[in-house]
């Protein structure tokens, strides 16, 4: 991510930026977030805690908390690594294992938004 995180927004789409809810204007927009320590989350990507009903969704929610800054980096990594490894060991589908392995790799480096993206590929 040397160029930064690129977020594409729909008209009037809301996102969380360092704890503040920001809304896009009338037109589509593309933002490049250059600061690596910025906490940013599109609200359409947010998972409500009541919806974290599967192991993958609980791990997604943990990564989400890290993205928003509600969970410290080391705490998130300590929760994600064993959970992702257990999920990887339990699942046999090759495509799903690829996504979980990617999430595991990204969790090791603290790239929590990428963890969320990898895990979301397996949501129904």
C-alpha cells in the first residue's frame, strides 16, 4: 500500500474517518488516504455486532474494531491470529482457504482493512 488506501464512494455514501462520520457529496468520489495510521471505514462495510454470528464474521468484526480504533493493534492481532489459524485449519474449500490465508498474512502486519476485505469474500 505504498500509494495509500483508495476508497471509492457513491453519492451521499457515509464513512468513518478517525471517529467522525463524513458524507460524500452529490457525485461519486475517489479518495486516496496517504496516512497509514488513519482509521477509516465505509459504513456499508461495517458489520453490526449482532450480525457477527459465525467465526468468520466475529473475526471480521474484530478487524473492524481495529480499523475504527476501538481495539488496539496488539489486542486485535492477538485475537485475530489464533482465530484465523483455527478457521484455516477447519475449512477445506481451497478458495476459502486462500482468502483466510490472505487475511492471516494481513493480520500479521496489522493491515486490518485488508483482513476485512479478505474475510468478506466468503460471506454469503
